[in-house]
């Protein structure tokens, strides 16, 4: 928590795969690894971030 704001420890790293979602559409899993670099790392990064957000939401619900 920083200044009363709950900050995520997992950062979304700027990756070509995230930018290419806007060009190709779909999801990270839909991207072709032969056309987009580091799709696997982008998927893992997104999973970690989503897991952290879900955990924070669950804890927030428990605190109420």
C-alpha cells in the first residue's frame, strides 16, 4: 500500500504481444508465436497479474 492506494507488485511489462492484440485481435493465446515475440512470457505475465488482482479482490471482500 502506498499513500493509501493498494499497488500491485506484478507489473505489466511492455511487450510486443500486448501491442499486437490491437493489430490482430483475439487473446494472447490466439497470437501466433512465429509472428509475435515472447507470447509465452506475455501469457505468464498476464496470469501473474490477474492472479494478484483476483487475490486482492477476494481479500477486499473478506474484509467487508
